[in-house]
C-alpha cells in the first residue's frame, strides 16, 4: 500500500470511530457527570494502550524515555486527552448541543493555522477553501440549513469549548515533532489523562461507579473511540501535513448525524445530504495536487 493510501485508511478509521463519540456519550452519561465519564473512559483507554504496548514488546523503549520525553508526553497528554475532552463534555452538559458541535469542529481550522505558524507548513488558498467548505458543512448539519437556529446564549461555556478545540489542534500539530514510538507515547498520553481526570473528579465531583446501562458505552468509548483511534491519528500525522489531513475530519459530524438518525430515530434532513456533498468536495479539493499553489 502506498503512503497516500495508508494515510487515507488511517484517517478513515479515525472518522468512523470519532463519529460514534456523540452516541457513546449520550448513552454512557446516564448516571455519570462529565468528570466521572472522562475518568472511566481515560482509564480504559490507558489500559487498552498499555496492553497493546506489552503485546508489541516495546515496553523497554518507554523505560528509556529521557526527562525531555516524559515532559513532552505530559504536556501533550494534558492538551489532547484531558483538556480537550473535559471541556467538550462540560460544553455538552451546560450549553446547547448545536452550538457546542459548531465550536468543537473549529479544531481542524485551527490545525491549519497552527501548522502554518508552528511547523511552517504551506498555507495555500486550496487548503483554506477546503477547510472553509468543511466548516460550512458542519454548520449546515447542526442548523439543518437554518442558520438562525443557533442562538449564542452561553458565551462563557462556548469559550471554554473553543479553548478545548484549540487544545486538541495544538496537540495534533505538536505531535508531529514527537519522534517516540506511537504506542508508547499514546499510552503515556492516556496515563496523564487518567491521573488528571482522577484529580479533577476528586476535587469537583465524587467517585461513582457506572450503572449497568453505562458500562457498554464507556467500554466502547474508552477502548475504541478514544484509545485505538489516537494510534491511527498519530500515525496519519506522521505521514502527511496536519493541514492536509484536517479537512477530511469534517466527515465526522456528518456521519454522527446519520448515526443519530439510525440509532435514535431522528429525522433525516436534505441539509445532511448537502453537507455530505460539501465534505466530499472539500476532500477532493485537498487531494488534488496542482502543479502550482499560491502560498500566503
């Protein structure tokens, strides 16, 4: 398989897994708050990656980490596996879901910006158009074609969600500079998330065991939607520019909408089909490699 095809496979896996996060979160937070849900999910993600680390017989590489390596893992884990999800779940708890989803999916836009500023990646008209079309698709999905349906009434919460989106974008961009073996690094990220979420749960919430109805969604979210998906995401970032990959992520909320329709019997709107078309166009614009591109 060629490098380009491999990237598409990795990103497709991420899109499919991340598209199920809203469903898992909706089913898994029946009796838990966002602190508790994040802790159990992070713990399962850590255990999953630790088992993968042992199975791959690469634990000895982790034991050789320098102080600089450990510090990098702590910082990136705090940004991408703790802050992002903590603020995201907080947003879904205290603000309108439509507003949160729009703000959440600003992170692919921020990847393009951070990639240009931090990694000096080429910032072209093509990339900006592709990302912009993807964002329009997200807005169309959550508003069902009626932009007036969004009422920004909870600015403080949405600012926190935006900070979370920026946190994950920064995590994605900075991850390209990490040369550590992915399984070991991701195991470290989720260890940081587990410890951090335990501390925040003890301070701002309390310890509560999941009920029977919460267990399956938490397991699916912790093992697959967060844990394994990060491995594919980091591998994709190692092969292509972060700004190249970003537009494809906009397929995630579109697929999420269709999953909600199928699982929760929510109505199908023409705007969803329109949004899916925009995502496809966004991807095609980004795939095409012209002989010359104009940088800013």
